[in-house]
């Protein structure tokens, strides 16, 4: 499903963020990318949804080379990848419904279809009874759930998650992880970047250190 | 593509920053009013020139004591000029009667004059295409070659000057037009750029969930076109008010000059105003979004 072959990412004047990354993630896998802050976890995720391009090396998703995708093709790749950002990237003055509906609006789905799918997803993240509330009135945990809802609304083939429990208490963190595992159970390849090794349990973990895979 | 979705997005965008959008519309209106005012001036100056040209005639005053046979010969000769459409003979008696009629109750001032001092004349009207200073020049040159013609009267010289002034106005108008077009587009482009800044978060999210650049841009294009149209509506209002003011204060003078054939706000100017307003608004937003957003 995901393959990185000798991937390097260097910024500006020789600041290396990732170095010789070779990684294969199978379809339906639940994988953690872990390491200290600045180890290159977020950069690796950004390479996968084409927010960054590798300095060298090859990245394949479903055997398609995404490192050399034309700019005009990137939006179509992103529609198949759900991303949960560390800072959520929610529109705080919009409602929960509006935020979760954005990917479907981009696809041009009819309004009735959007309403139905948003309601279904909000049930999964247990926010269906509050969908007209503004995001700004929600707690961090609830905002994280909205971000999860937006990321999975389009049944993505890959779900990328950046620090899912970073600012959450352990109870809410567990709840979020449970939702992510249930999404993965339905076949979505899930890649989670975290510095929190306690989340990993018995899943596969790729450890990054100063931009290199160490285990 | 769903037009209603995009229109809704554009409307929401404008609602979010009403003041900045209103200011932009007012700025556009000011530019368009200047531009439109100039256009109206030009259209009416052209009309005036056409009207004056169509009334162009040459009066050839004749020497005294010319026989009827000679008169007929001269008339035939003039009629053969390629520029001439019509020749009307005004006898000495006709000229006096016309003068008396013109003077009306003041005609008594002619009582002291013995005999008829007015000369007979031919009034020569020109064909279409010769009703200009070149046509006048051709006719007058030929008339001067006729012995019995004493003196000529025509409006060619000032007409030539008037045409020159119109040409200068047109040239100046083109230059002013370019400046106004550029400034209007700059205003719209800066406004859209500003609204882009206020909605950066939303654009970022849309981009990251797979919206194409065109999908993100279309509502801004609509906003630009709407701003331009709003500006045109405001400009039209200002010009209509100016029209009322001018007609109220200078109505009689204008009627005298244009003979009732004046339209201070002709439909060409209104169409131009709205077309330019919308087009400038649209192009202004296209310019500001040219390199934005990246994929």
C-alpha cells in the first residue's frame, strides 16, 4: 500500500529532516511512527499527503509514485487520504456539521447525501447530538473527535494521524484510539505519528531518530 | 461544478467582511464614475459634432444685377459639383422677407432703409460623406472660381478646430481610461487579497482535504464580479444624480446647443459601465488569485 524507498528530505541549507527512509506499510496495517520531537515524524506524514516533496527517493501509494505527482493531481490523491492534524485545523467559528462536511462539499455530493453521511460519522465519534454547536465551544477531546470525523467522512484508503493524544487526558486519549482502531478494523490503513510509546501496545512501531529509522 | 454552492460561498464570504467589501465597491464606483463621466462626455461631443456636420451648408452671396439666364447657368454649374446635394436660390426679396420675419416685432428698424441692401444668394447643402471640413474646402474652392459669386459664408474653420478638439479628447480619454481600468483592477485585486488573508484557515483546510485550486478560487471570482457590479450600480446612481442636477440647472443651454438631441446618460454609457464594472471586478480577482492557492 505505502512504500518509501531511499527517501531523503532536506530543508534550506542542508537541514536534514529525513535520511534514507525505507519503509513498507501493508494494506490495512495499523502502524505507529514514533520518536522524539524533531525526529521527522510529521515530515514523513507530510510526504505521504504531498504537503512536502522528498528531496530524493521514491514514495509509492498503491503503486503510484506520489513523489512525482503533478500539482494538478495532488487534490485527487488527498481525497483518498484522511489526515488528522496535530493542531486539528478546524474552522473554529463553524459548526461541527460544517467542519465534517467540507470533504464531501469538495467532492460535490448532493446536500441530502452530505447530511446523511455527516450524521453517520458523528454517531461514530459520539457527537451526533451536538452537530449544530460551534467548534470553538468544544473541549480539546471533542475537537479531536471532530477532526477524526472529518478525516474518515470520505472512507479514505489511508488515515494519517499526527499526535492523536498530544493534548488529551488519558480517558479521552483512549476513546480516540478506540475510534481509530475501529476505523482500521474496517480496512483503512492507519499510520499514527506519536511520541507517546504507551499508545503502541502490540502494534507495529517504526522508530525514528534524527530523521533515520532505527528500528 | 455547482453554481449555487459557489454563489452561496461567495455570499458568505462577503457577509463575513461587509465593511471591506463595501469600501471596495465604493472605490470601484468612484473609478467607474470618472470613467463613465468621461464616456458620456465623449459620446455627446461626438453627437454634437455629427449634428453640426449634418447642418453644414455654404452660402454663396451673389454680385448685384445678374440676369435670370446667368442665374440658371450658375445653379446648374453648382449642382454638378460632386459634393453638392441641394442648391436653393434665395432672391434679394426672399432674403429681406426672411430677415423681416426673423426680426418679427423689431422689423420696424428696417423702415428707414431705402431699397433692398441684401444680396441674392445660393444656399448649398452637401451630400453625406462631404459634410465635413474637407467637403467644405472642395466646394468653396470651386465656388470661388465662379465670377458672379461675391462672398462665401460657411462654418468650416471652426468645425475643423472642433474636430481637432474631439480627437484630442478621445486620445486623452484613452489614456485616462487605461489608468482608471488599472486602478479599478488594483482595488478589486487588493480587496480579494485581503479577504483571502481573512479566510486563509478555511482555504488551507479545503486544500488539505482535496479541493482543487479552481474549486477554491471560483467563489472569489464571483465575489470580484459582484463587487464590480455593485460598484457599477453605485456609479450609475451617482451619474443619474449628476444628470438630474445638470438638466435642472443647464437644461435650456444644453437644448440650445444640442437642439434637444442630448442624452446625458446614453444607454451605451450604461451598458459600458456595467460591462466594465463586472469585467474589472472579475479580472481583479483573477489577478490576485493567479498564483494562489498552491496545491
